[in-house]
C-alpha cells in the first residue's frame, strides 16, 4: 500500500476561458473541481496505476468534507485528521487562445499544535501497514518546516521507503533526513545547492551532488523534455514521444506517483523511468489534475525512450 501525505489539501478548480484579460469580467466556459494538493494527485495516480493507496493529511471545514467525499466517490481510501479551519482552493486558469495555464495557490489556513500531534499519531499508525510513503507539496501555517524531516525519520525507523516532493525550506529541512527519493525541479536544485543551473549539464551535476549526499533516488522532471534519474545503478534519461498537452497541472505529481509505484514493485531504474515518463505524459492529456486515461498511457508507453547515460 502507498500512503500519500498531503498536509495542505485543496479543492483544485480548473477554469477554461477563451483569453485571460485582466480587469475584465470573464465568463468561464468549463470548470472542474477535483481533490487537489500535490499528495492527492499522487494518490489518485498511484491508484490508477493499480496500487492500493491511502491518502492522509489535514482536511477542514466544508471544503475538507467535500474533498473527502470526492475521494470516497472515486474510491481513494483516506484517513485525514479533521482540523477546525477551512481547507483551501487552488485555481487553475486555462486560456484556450494561447493554451496557457495560470495557477493561483491559496496558502491554506493554519493548523495548531494539537492538530499536528494528532496527525503524527495517525501517521505512526499508517506506517505499520504502508509499503511506501510519499510526502508532497506545501504545508499550512502552524507547521514547523522540520515536519517532513520528522516524518522521514519515522519512515526510516519503520524501514518504509519515503519519497519527498516539496520546495523551499520544507525541502531544505526535509532532505537532511535523507529521504529515499526526491524530485526537485531545476529552481529547487539551484536553491538547495546555491548554484546556478543553466543547462542539462548543470542539472545533472546538481542531481549527482544530491545523490552523493545520501539520497538513493534523485529524479529531475524536465517537463516536455522528460526526466533525469540519478541512482545507485547509474544515470538515466527518459524522453516522452511528442504530445499536445491539454492540462499539465499534476504532471510532476503523476511522475512522483509512478516512481513510488516502481519502488513498491522493486522495478529496475530503467523500467521505473519508462513508466513514470509515460504516466506523466498521459496526465498532460487529461483536463483533470492527477488523472490519466489508460488508453493514453498505453499509446504513449511504446514511444518512451530511456537511455542509460552513465
Ligand atoms: O502540482 C499541481 C498541484 O498539486 C495542484 O493540484 C494544486 O493543488 C497545487 O499543485 C498545490 O501545490 P502545493 O505545493 O501547495 O501542495
């Protein structure tokens, strides 16, 4: 079972409009509401990959109840700590004229110490049955930036592999506990290592440095250019076939989900990379965040190229 941690759950609202024009009244052509927050995208995608999942974190208010009922409707098992403040919304404006995606991510309402303590108790219980843990995204106010490091240490104590996908101080503090896998983007590598990252050589050098710090799998998502993986068996590069994306929100989360599935299955790095690139690209063909159609995945998979660079 893959348990996904989302401390900052959201209702993801995607609005399709013709053209984004500031200072005007825009009529939305289509809108979708899906359970959001990076970790919930991971849970949804891991389930679509055929895995048993359990989503956990904080959920509060009417929005929190609505997220839980949407997860129950799509049969995503969950065990959230109910908090008193309202779960946030994240808006994604999809403009048809230029195919752009503009996201507005609310910070999320604060949680208090007692709620954090309740979560840690729930998390330690989940560790008794989880095969892999994923920890994704931002955290609400009231949560110390060392929280992910604390969760990772609990995973190590229980011999459960743990994948971390976050940014800023949460990532900087989290990697000190040496998670099994991280998936930083190029800006996050630059901030973590205090180096400039201007080309793929810089990206690879940064990923190798993070691997040499003791993180067994370092994945760098390169968007439409695929992904890079540095691990104990070498350096791999995965490339998707050319596709016309519909909504790229959730692609990074989909990639993380596929790597977590690969770790749970004990796949070889090459296989892990192939699956992750195909799942991430298939997510880009779906309007909903953290979703892919099996047919899209199956049509993309044969076109994925994975090469062992070192
Ligand atoms: O990556 C996409 C996404 O998960 C959206 O679904 C939206 O919920 C946002 O990112 C949340 O990001 P955060 O880092 O705040 O969890």
